[in-house]
């Protein structure tokens, strides 16, 4: 996981509409960058809808939300439409960005160890520096925690 004060690694990924987004596109704004395991699953839906509900207040504080998972662009589009998500979902099928941000690794689920996405959220400042890093976040609580952090 990245440390507070670290420069956030640059990336370019496709969003739910097939448009390319780079972290550097958001210079001058705060970015809530959150990594989640899978579209349309209970926890991930709670987290996404929580960010959607708070999005107007997040924007008022000069921030944007970017959600990243290894799901496809098409999966992200379905997820966005189903829940009317007002923010960008980025597709990282090769989990390069997930790995760069320490959000990919070994997980235990019911005693079984597997590799996958570790739910992780970062707040990145206007200059691209990590100012808050949260690992193993609780999906339902995370959006409110990030709003309070802003």
C-alpha cells in the first residue's frame, strides 16, 4: 500500500464509456481513488451507491471519485446504468494499476487463500500526492469516511 506523502503512480485506463482517463487529467482537483473487487456484488454496490449519494457534497469540496476494478468496460457500463452512478469507473483487466497502488494481493475468504483485489481507498491531493490511504476498508462506511476526510 502507498504511504501518505507518496507521489501517486500515474496511470491511463478506460472508463465505462471507452474514454481514456489519466491521473494527470485531474491535477488541480482532489481525487478519491477507490479500488473494489467486482461490479454488481453486495459490498461493491453499497460502496458505489454510497459514493453516488454523497457525490454532490464531494464535488462541492473540489474532489472527484474514480472507482477501479478489473471488470471490463462493458461490465462497468452495466453497473453505472443499473445504479445511476454519477462518477467514473475505470477498467484495469491486467491489474497493473491495482498492483501499483498495493490493491492486488493475497486475500483470505472463508479460510481459502486467493489472489485478488484488496478493497483500498486513497485521497490524492491537487498535486498528485497521497494525503490519505485506507486499506481493507469497510464498503458501507468508506464513502462517509472519505467525505469527512475532505
